[in-house]
């Protein structure tokens, strides 16, 4: 199995480590394959970074950014990039990832993960910014596909094609969020199989799994539920087509007890092992 | 302006201030309209900023209650758009907003408590600094003391309030034994916020110590800060202040400005 360089996460299931579980995880050291955290929560000094470094003593850590805004038309926030570099230097993460989205335009900041038109212009722009981030960090970045609630009529390619172009131009890897893809199939009519076919399997370094919710007919990527059956089904298809990869259970609101997360991770682990057989 | 910049600027504007959608956005989706989608983004925008404020200002939220806090943050978010991709930077102006927010005027100490919570939040995420090199300090010849420039820990802040904010803050911390007998007329107080072994500490200090530390933080030399403090507080005890600020990790470094 080929894997993106620099990505040293073990090919097993892991969980998103969030504040309500810090103490329990550090005191009981449960059996977890690896953990992922949101990079921005550990910018600066003090208790947050100390907590993460303790976790790092026991588990491989993946740094997952929510604020770089790779597709933002405004200039890349070099202060943000410097802070991420500093965090990478102290944590020495097994993986670093960001989303294929934007968050800043004309000085307005929207603290969210926003979609943009998949045009040639955007491709050159995003590729240049990924180059800038990878050069600064001195390592490969995994770029995550987005869950979207709307789309642009003048897109010139699909998200899958856009990601494949980014991989070819920058050498970045792909973080394949299976739930995001499922949300897009239901919201936007995206063809899931075409997405899987479009992205280069060798570039996929990680999968994400999570639960969504619904608002007025629109599926929203709220990470507040167990992984639904349809998403497990799509995950199984991805495993068959692309192969097993480190797989994360993400849960960000209405966070359940740790054993619920671990149960979900066990389930993902069974899928990974079935795929190896 | 490039197409991408144009599209996304219009999109950002429609999320933040309710303006129209970019024309290039598809109108209809499988089971909802473009307006529904935009409303999801607007809700996310406000919800994420509300949650950030709720995380930074837990005492304010307890003091005014969840429903009033939601009203307050809704108005604040409308007036103060986000300026940083790092949500921890959002909400610095809440104290000045609260001071002018008419429905909050019946709680006169609210703005000062908000100012205190903001510096506590900043202290929690402040960069780490090393400890003061006491051995090196002891090597400085006494005649150079007045020219010493001390560096304070990035987590350290000094505040002054007309109200007993320290007591109010402590009474609303998790696990605190609530003290509902705080005397609001107990007079003005100076407050020192700093991080000690990764825990944010809030404590009252004397007005003299506060004035001296504010001078040091503003870049005054030891001599300048001490002379200015003694002029207003003749009982200021420099040795005691230095010892307290050093052992509590408030002073983390020094440089020596050569006398010209």
C-alpha cells in the first residue's frame, strides 16, 4: 500500500481528542490508535500545549487546521502560518491537514469552512498557497474535501478533479472525509463514485468519519451524531477502491462519553481489518 | 478584481451582513433552496462567534443568564464582525460594548468583569516565557539598577475597577462557594492577572504595586517606574514588590540599558 510521505499515522482507527476528554484520556490512557486535534486550539503557550504534549507522549498526534483558509482570496495570514509552524516544531505531529475551503475575503472573516467555485483561477491560487504552507512547514499537507450546502454554476471541474490537480501540482496529500462526500451527494447531487475515481488513491493519507444533522432539508456537517449507516457504506466502498488508511472518528458538539467514541473507533477498526483480509 | 475575489467577497458580505448572494451561486438544490443554504451559513457564522464569546465570558453569561447573554452576543456580533481566523481572538471589545449596551446598564460592574474575563482569556493562551535569571540579575552592579528594563510575562495584565471584580470573578468559578454578600461599595481595587504554572490567577494587589507594574509593562526603567510610583504612593515598598513579582513569575527577564 502506498501512503503519502511524511504521514506517519498508524493505519488504524483514531479519535478526535476534545476538551471534555482531556483529563480522562491523560489519566486512564485508554487504548487509542492515535488522536487528532484542531491546531488553532493549541496556538500559544500554557495549559493547552502542555496537555497536547502529554498526549503526544502516549499517542501519535494529527494536527487538523480549521483556520488557514487555503482558498481565501485575501493574502495568506502569515501570523497564522507562523503559529502552525511553531506548533508543528513542538509537537512533531504524525500528520498535518487543512480543509479545501476559504474563510476570509475583502477583510471579512467568516469562521467557518466555506465552498468556492472550482475554476482554473481558483486552482492556481490554492496550489500557490499550498506550496507556501508546505514550504514553511517543511512537510506535506493533507487537504480535506469539504461538505457544502451550495455550489457555483461556473465551476469548471468537480471537487474530486480539483483535488487531483492539487496533488499533481503541489505534492500535497488528501484527507478523504467520507461524511463530507456523503453530505454533498445528498445536498448537491455529487456523484460519490466519480469522486472516488477522480482522486489519486496513493495520495489519500487519512479518512474522516462523523455524523451530520438536517436543517430544512439540508444536511449540515455538525459532527454531533454517530456515523450513519449510509456513511459506513460509502466508507466500505472507499476502502475497497482506495485501500485502508488511518481513520478518524470526529465528534465536535453534543460530545458523548469517551467510550461511545471508542466504540465508533472499534467499528471503523473492524472495517479496516476486514479490508486487510 | 479577480472573479474569485469578487465571488467570495459578495458571498462573505451576504453571510456577515445579510446582503444578496453572489449571482453565480446555483439557485436550487435536491431538497432545499439557495436561501436555506445561505441561512445555514449565516447561522454557523453567528453560532460559532456566540460559542466563542460564551467560552471566553463564562462569568458574564452566569451574571446575566443564558437568554440575556444570547441577546447581548447577537447585538455584539452584528456590530463587531470577526477579524481573525483564530476564534480565540474574537471578542476583545465586549467590555466597551457592554458599557454602552442600554439593556445592561442596570448591572454597573458588568463592563469591568468583561474586561477582566478578556485578559484572563488572553493570559490562558499567552505565549510561554522563561523564568527570570536571578543569578544574572545578582551580577548587575547596584549603580546600574535604575537603568534595568524588566520584561513581564506575556500573560500578565493589570486592571483597575471601581467594583470588587476579583471577588465577583472568584465567586463564579467552577466549584466556587458562591458569595452573594459581595459589597459593591467596597471601593476601587487593582487586579493582577497572570498565569502561574499554567493556571490563570486573579488577585488584588495594592494600588502602588499596580502603578509600578503598569510602568514596567509600559517599558519604563526600574528607576523611572519606582520614582513615578513613590511620588504618588510614598509607602511603596520596592523590595517587597520585586520579590513578589519575581516569585510569582510576573517578571521573566531584564535588559540593561547603558547609561548614556
